[in-house]
C-alpha cells in the first residue's frame, strides 16, 4: 500500500506505514502525525474518569487540521507545535 498524500500530489509511490484513524488514508512517515488519545470511562450518571496512560492515534494532516478546533487534544498539541517553531516569546505575547 502506498501513501495517499504522495499519490494525490503526483509524487509517485511511497510505502505507507500507518492509516489515519479518522479517514482511513494510508500514510508514510512524512505525512503521519502521532496524536494522543485521551481515554475516558463514563461512570453512569457521575463524572467521567480519565484513564491513564493515554492512547495513541495516527492522523493525516487533513484530519488533524479539521479536528484541531473540536478535539481538545489536537488543540493542545497544536499549541505545543506552535511553541516549538516560534519560541516562548511569541506564546507569551499571544496569551
């Protein structure tokens, strides 16, 4: 199986190493993003319990961008990526 992103961009076949959890697209290492998956158990009518350790899921860039606003874990990971690329001074300025 080959990477969907490379194939649709016309860059030729690149072997896939994972599938996107949301859309099922085959992805190579360059296009796969590892995200954490918060595991939660519903306790009847009580508050849900967060289970540790967190799980792991693989997302394509399209789905990660689509879910970054609605999935809290994706939002937090996006902030960490922004901080890593721009530095702490820009993060402090945006608060």
